[in-house]
C-alpha cells in the first residue's frame, strides 16, 4: 500500500511557481529530491504551469540558433576509425 503524501496539493501549487528546478520543489515540500516523474504527474494532475522548470538533461535558458531549447550534454559525433 502506498504511503500517504507528506505535502498537500496547495503546498505543491505554492512551490512550483517559485522554484527553478524539481529539486527545489522537493526542498520546499520538505521531501528528498528524486522520483521526479511522480512529482511531474501531480503537477500535471493539478494543471500547474511548470514550463519554467527544465526537464531532465536540459540546460536552463540555453537555446539553439532557432530559439529551440537545447539539451545537455550535446550529442557526440560518431566515432570514426582512422586508417593508417
């Protein structure tokens, strides 16, 4: 049986707009960071705007030439074998 949450929907609704990362949301709720998919599911269930919180692997505020958010680390070039 799942454990009862130690935070309320109201506390989550207050924490999300003022936090920059999901880790910060966890700290504001008084829980250990982790299980972000679980936290994102609750954010979606409540219809909260979390577009300012980067998804895993994104560097906050980084965009490519077209203004599309980029991810980190960048994809590595394909390894090639040198012929000697």
